[in-house]
């Protein structure tokens, strides 16, 4: 089974569209946890995802609890600018779900506090508050794939 990416209450359609395209390119299922800050019919969402939407294994969850009913805790790794540990040290495994918060607030405090032992950050200079969500997902997803042996060649067909 593949890695998965989960976005908790994403707000900006082009970011989610870019992440969907990334997921299509890597064969990574994408989970969207509602409420969303946009409609799935938003032109900006469709434009950013181009014509790859049919290639995305998209999972919709009505809220955090519905997501947790489908995905077990031991599969989740959480990413936040507020974490102590670097994403380089995260224990990526084949069935891991890489969980990211939204563009304005990041992961909700309750999630960060409850899962502090599985919370990681992307190192950056102190002069920058955070990275763009699509950029952060790309950095973490490709590191997880690299650690799983994608290496220098093209990714295997998943």
C-alpha cells in the first residue's frame, strides 16, 4: 500500500490543486478533511490540478472524526512549523499518512498537542514564518518516497 497525503481543512484552491497534481504524479492517495475553504468545482482548483484529476485517488472526509474513523493513528505523521523535530527524522513507512494543516492556521492546536510525539517540521530560517502548503507537501512527500527507495530513477508504477 502507498503513502497517503491528508490536508486538514485546506483553504486555497490552487494549493490543493497543485497537491492533487503531485499526488497524481506519484500515485499517492489524497485525503481532504472538511470543511474546505472552497468548492471542488472552483475553477482555480481545477486549473491547478490540470487534467490530472482522474488520476487522483481522492478521499473526502466530512470532518476530522470521519477521517480518524478511516485512518488509524499509528499510520499518521503530522507536519507543522511549530514542531520541534525535523522531517528528516520522521519514521516514514509504506502505509504512512502525511498530515498537513491549512494555509492560515496550520494543524489545529488539539491535533498538534495530542500527537506531539509524531509531529515534525521542515527546517527554515527564523525570518520565514512558514512555507507554502503545496511546497511543504512536495518536500515531505518526496523525502518519504526517497527513503522508500525511489532513488534516482523514475518512480515505479503504483
